[in-house]
């Protein structure tokens, strides 16, 4: 799931929130929240804007 969330973030091309990822991917919010928590822990995503995230290049 982490890879799918990252792919959606990269495809968006800008910082996105969990709600937008949900709309773009069709995944459940709880699945997205769990994946994002793991991605934050692994330092694979950053938050340039409050409540929005993007992958680290």
C-alpha cells in the first residue's frame, strides 16, 4: 500500500492531503493513514504545507 500511496503522490505532482489521495486512488482512508504513518516514519515523505504531503525526491 505504501508504494501505491507514493505513486499517487508522485502522479499528483504537488503536495496532497489524505482526503485527496483517497479520491485519486480509491483506497480506504484508514489504509491511507496507516501507509502515510509508515512513510513518515521511514522519512520518505515530507510536509511542505500544513496537512499536505509529498514524496522526498
